[in-house]
C-alpha cells in the first residue's frame, strides 16, 4: 500500500512539474514576443557580464596543450623533491600556469608591437600624401569637366545639393547633439578601460580553469551519470569526445596554418619589396583563421591601402595573395588539418556563410567545427537506420552517372575509397 501511494505521489509530482515547466515556457515565450527589446537588452547585459568568462574559457582551451606539456615537464623535475607528492604536482601546475599566462601576454604584445609601428606609419603616410592625392584628383576632375560641359553642370548641381544637405544636417543634427556626441565619446573611452579590465579578469579566470579542469570534468561526469541512464550517459560522453577532437584538431591546426601563412606572406612581401610588410602579413595571418574566405577578407583592405600608396605594389600583392591562397588550400592546409572536420568544400562554405551571418566573426571561425559535429551525428544516424533496414551505407552506390553515358565507368576507381559512408 505504501509503495503504491509513493508511485501515485511521484506520478502527481511529475505531472505537476511538467505543467509548471510548460507554463513557464509559455509565459517566457509570450513575454519575448511582446517585449523583444527588453529581452534582447537583458541578454546583452548578461553577455557583457559573462564576457570575461567567455574570453577566459577560450584562453584556457587554447593554452591547454601548453599547460599540460609544461606540467608534465616540470613534474619530472619536482617529483620526489617535496615532503608530499601533492606538493610536487602543485609546483608543476603553478609553473605551467605562469608559462601559460606569459605565453598569452607575449603573443598579444608581439602582435601589437608588430602592427602598431606599421599602422602608425601608414596613417601618417596617408596624411602626408593626402594633399598630393587631392591635387591629382582635382586636376583630373577639372580636366574632364573642361572637356565635358554637360557633366560639369550635372556635378555642379549635385555638389550644391550635397552642400545644402550638409549645412542643414549640421544645423539640425550636429550642433544640437554635440553634448550627446561628447557623452558617447566619453562612454567609448570608459568602455576601452572596461575591456582592459575584462581581459585582466579573463586571464585570472583562465588560470582557474586550467588548474580546475579535471575537477570540472569529474563533476560533469557525476552529474550526467546521476541524471541519465548508462547508455545515454555513454552517448553524451562520446559526443564530448568527438566535439573535443573536432574543435581541438581544427582550431589548433588552423592556428598553426595561419602562422605559417603569415610567415610566408612576410617573406614574399619582403622579397617583392612591398610596403607595410609587417602590418599586412599579420592581417593575412589573423584572417586566415577563417576557413575558405579568410585570405580574401584580409587581402581586400590590404589591397585598398596599397592602392593609395602604390598601384603597382597593390597588383603584385593581389597576385601574391592568389598564389598564397592556392598554396594554402591545396598543400599546406590539407597537410596540417588533415581530416579534422571531414567536410566537403560545399559544406565548409555553407557553414561559414550561415554561421558568419548569424554570429559574425566568431561564427565564421567556429561554424565549421560545429557543423562538422552535427554532420557527423546526422551521417551516423542515417547510416545506422540504413543498416537496420539491411541497406548499404556506401554513398557511391547511390550515385547515378548513367546520364553521362560513360562506358566501363568504375566509380570506385575514379573516386577512390575511404569516404564512402558520407
């Protein structure tokens, strides 16, 4: 009787909890639809608060190989030198934490040191050359206007209209809002200091995560095993392993690939005697982290800057970047990244465009590994269902080339084996 009452009570509790969760979800959905700005503002505020944790987590993930390698190396030295074995490990971890922080600071400082001098030189050069550029443009325009009176009259009317619009905007918008503009400038300056503080806090969070990652993993395992059945828990652990392998292989490989591309770009620009060598090489290397479109994203603004300095140099650079992209896409990238994502080129482009449109730069960088994990599980699910129905999982068997009317066409000989389960 008691067991039956407990079962009935548990059933009522589950039903009540389900109704409660559904009710909260409906209320939240209604409030989101009726007050979207307030909800988005709340999410922005939460993101601002959690930004140091995001940044610290990214730093910790990137520094994991450095931290682990340093811990192993130092532990071999400190092992047996202290009264308690735990002290040996603590010293090794402290040294690894210091090396990780120094590595982050050195990389960021090195990038700033490499970029700032050339950036300052390019800005000052553009300012110095601005009068000559304006004079050349003015002479070219005047020459064409003298030869085309109708064009001169048309541009004169347009310039008068633009002048009137500018005066009207200054009187109605600019002057009355000077106080607001100055206030926004002040907020921007304060925001810069806020970012510096966030980065400093992120470094501290990074150290805590690196030293506590084993505890966090253990706590996560305990929670999953407590909430889910053994088979479901094992599936979640497998998802974690696949995600870690995909992200780790892709991100670390992309960073190494980008460093190599940046160095090759620097050497090539030095040999070609192009201006702003260091600045542009860093830009090309950093943007190369974005798959597929990265070299072009970095090349377009660089070409525009070089056009203002020397059009011939811009043409040389454009040809060089095209060759560099081919070298990276066909030789360097595949050698380093291997099959870390196992995605076809079309899906790589699809992931970059969609994720970049939704989440900006972060989406363009992380869209490929995220989509690779999703693609892996979709492919596995489809293949499992086919196997249950005793159907082949080899994709080549479903490809139809009969419309090309090829005689003695052997698909396996042409396309090879190894990716036939995609």
